[in-house]
C-alpha cells in the first residue's frame, strides 16, 4: 500500500505563484479552503486532490523543460525500426515530424484503426494527444517534434522509444533509432 503524501501548505503557496495554469490554481485554492475547514473524514479526498496537484505541477515543469529543446534543425532525418509482434517496418522521417504524424504513419504501416488513443514514451517523458482539458495524462501534447523529443531525452542511435496504441488492447510497439542525421542551422 502506498504511503500517504504529506500535505504541505507552504509548497502549495509557492506552486500557486509559479503555475501559469488556471485549472491548477483553482485546485490549489479549493484544497486550501478545504484544509481550513478540515474534517477528518475528508482526509482521503484531500490526499487525492493534493496528489493530483502534484502531478499537474510536475507535468507543467516537464513542459517548461521540454520547451528548451525547441531549436531549429535544418535538413534532419531519422531512420526508425518500428516493431510489433513478428512484424517490423523501417521508416525514414524528417526530424521535424510531429509525433501525431508519426503516430498516423505507424498506424498506416501496421493497418491500425485510427480512432484510438496512443502515447509515445521517449526517455522519461510521455507524449500523446490532448484527451482532456487539463492535460493531466501526458507531459506534452502530440504536436511536439520528434527531433525535439529525442534531444530532450538525449537519445542516440540504438536507443528505443515506446509506442503504446489503444489503451484497451494496449498494443506495445518498440521503436529503435537506427540513424539520426541532424545538423543545426548555421
């Protein structure tokens, strides 16, 4: 069983100043109000709400960190070996391909139904489509460029990316980086 998270009002005050997300600020204020009127029966709900805020703050920090890797790269391409079960496809893409477009390309190559959610696991980050207004599931939306994601995670040739498709069937693809050709703009 997981340990309870210590609710820290001082940290919540600093988060309130740091966050730019309106929804996160609303959650922080709501929890602070509930804590002031604290009822011992609400402790579990307070813990869950606090954990949700922690997750949102971590995601916002990740997004801010990822933005630092948005440098322009000229004439870049990446060769990927995408494998699922006993089938694999080697694809060459421009480095500036958006992850949503890479997802569609993989769906096309493996004859998948495009109406399912998906996520990329690139390094310690998860990227996927916006599926709720609070962006609580993924670190960043799927309009992020592949070359930026690779740079943010400091991946090299031979490293692997995970692609999870259809959260019901949980189809797990392995994507190996076979070649990276990136030249920075002069």
